[in-house]
C-alpha cells in the first residue's frame, strides 16, 4: 500500500524543494499543466528543480531561513528522515527521475475523499519505471488506454508513466488525466492563461482556482450545499467571480505571494475581497512611528454601510438599523457611516509595561464625530456599569478613561481633529492622535514599501523581531518557541498590499529576510 506514500512524497518534495530550490538538473522541464484536463477547476504547481538565477535566489532565501549555507542538503536530510522508515531515500529513489516541475489537479475538493491526481515531470523514464514497484508495492499491474500502471486496490489509487510524466492519484483522476492527454488541456485554456500570464514568470509555485467551476460542481453533487450556496448568492454572487491565481517568488531579500482575482462583481463581494487583499490608506503611514504592528482599511465607513445593508437583507434587513438603535441608542447611518473614513489599528511596546495600541477611526466630518462620541461614552457607561472619567490627552478635544477588567491600565476613548481613537493606555491614545514620529518614516515601513513594489502601498506591516521580543518579555518562550527561534529570527518585516482595477483585485503578501 505505497500509493498513499508516493502521493505524500510528491507533495512533500513539491512544497519542500520548491521552498529551497532543491537540486538543479536537466531534462523533465515540461509543463505539467499540459497534461491536466481543461475542465480542472483547481491546479497547484511547484518548481522542484529550479535552474539558473531562479535556483540561486531560492537557495539564498532558504539558506537564510534554515540558517545553513547548504539548504538543499539540509532539506534532503529532512526528507530522508521521513522516508527512512519505508526504506527509501531522496537520492536513490527520487533524484534519478524527478524533473523540474510537479503539479496537482482536482475538479473540486467537496466530499470526504475527492479525486485528485499528481503529475511530476520525469527526466529519466527508465529510472522512474524502475522506481515504481518499490514505491507502490504490494499492488497489481493494470493497463488503461495503452498506459501501464500499478494499482493499489485497497485505496483504489494508481501510479504510472504518461507521456513523460509520473502520474499518481485516485483511479478516476488518473484515468481522466490519460483521457485528456490528446484533447484540450489546462495549459492552453483561456481561463487559465488569462490570469496565470499576469503573474511573475520566474516563480517557485503557482495555484489556480476557477471559483465558478468549483461551485457548479458542488451544486451538482451536494444538494444540501447547493441550498446554502443559493441563499448566500442572494447577497454575495460568488459564482460570478472569475478565475483566481497566485504565485510564490523568493530571493535573498524576501519571499512573496502574489494573487490575482478576476471579474469580481462590483458591490459587497468586491468590498470583502478588497478587505482581505488590502488597499491603500493614507491613515497607515500616519500611525505612530514606534508601532511594530499596524494595518488600515480604506473607506471603512462606506464599506460597512454597503456590507451591513447587503447582509441585513439576509438576516431581516431594513429593521436592522432600528434594532441597533433600540439596543444601543446609536443610529448606524448618522453615528457611524456618515463620518467614518478609513479605520486603522496599531500595537506598540515590547514589554508588559510598554505595551499599548489603539483602533483609529478617521473622521470625515468632525461635527458628526463629536455627536457620536457623546453617544459612545454613554453607551460604554451603560454597558460596562461604570462612569467613564474625563481625562486630558494631548491632541484630544474630548477624552474619557475607562477601567479595563483584568488589565493593568485604562482604556481611553478620545476625539481630536480628524480622528477618534479607542486606545489601551493614555500614552497610546496620545500617540494615535498626535504621534511624535510617524510609521511612514520608520524603517519597517520603508522595508514594506520596497518588498511590495511601486504598484502597491502597504496596508499591513508587522515586525517579527518585535513579536519575538514581546514573547520573551511575557515569559512565554517555552521549549517549542526556543526551537523555532532560529528560524523566526530570519524574518524581519511582514507586509501586505493590494490594488483594485475594475473587477481585477491584486494583492501581495511578503516578508523580508535578514
């Protein structure tokens, strides 16, 4: 029963070797997508054996992460540890035949055991053929459409050589791969090339998902899921989203994942996708310069109005605002949507004494914000059962302090020109309203801008060294953390950015290396 083992090995090699570059080699450099049926709705690909500059960049990045001058050798060692129990090794059983790229395809992942197939480019068919019995025993030999393969009847999976590739998978997917080899394939499909061609060519990994095709398959095979999706589509037309694709790249400066979602319908769905993708906000660089974590969402008030109105129709709708008003005294339109612009969040301090942060609401109408502030103070008093105490905060026109249960310091709600903040500690409130230095001038922000590139502004910035320092300060550095520390210390700044161009939403998540 080695088919499951072979599948696991292929996945491990695909992910692991792609991450560090693996061994270089010639041959077996064809495109696995050319063997994938055109109707596949999901496809994942990795470059197992990159060459040239791509390999050099991958090895440089992997060397920094793994803290070794020879990451390829280190990875082979780790893989061999996992294979040793089965009497296998990378050098003996895989290296002679594994080619440059590997892919995995599926029509969907619904159900308990959805059929999938892995496709590995082969650089030496004789070596691959010789390896099959050892990887797949005990099993029986069979043939389909002129292709000989080894079948494991216990789990109905198959492995065999198909036109210069090692194909491993559930028998239906294995046969579908063979059936489609002389017909239309994914590599030539417009829905695939239309989005994948927008990604970086020199990549280590790739994923492709045709959302509409996935949903159509689920609807056709699962009546219960179909009913739930039908209700959801009344609010979020997810079946209208076009194909989505992403790519993994790496070099000595950092690692990045780029993603493109196409044909995202205008409305609440695009709002949600943009929220996760990130968008440019002028509020983020205005955050305090000593913040080690910060994020901002543009046009949050308008977005909240759109989303609440849309989902309100699903849960009972026009009465939602009245329900909120009766329960809290707040009018969502007048007290929130009408004056809230961007929303941001920051955290600073690397010890319990210094730790602080705030939620920052940009005000587009200070008069409406002032009215809302009074209602927020009254609501907090009623809900918390305490009387907020007026407090003087630099940069604030109005501010109150609230005792926070089980916290050593107070919460502060404050309003100043162009901003309202809810902060943990008075110092964080002052920094949010009138920072001595701004995040936009900090080294972490510069690093985020550099790794995201000129076409994307940061929407999220996080300093990994600060988190490590904070964990130590709180005494949470246990044995597992100490084991992970050398690898964590390789990372410096994590950043996210995104952009929207009509129905195309682009995003990048990246981390700098040191």
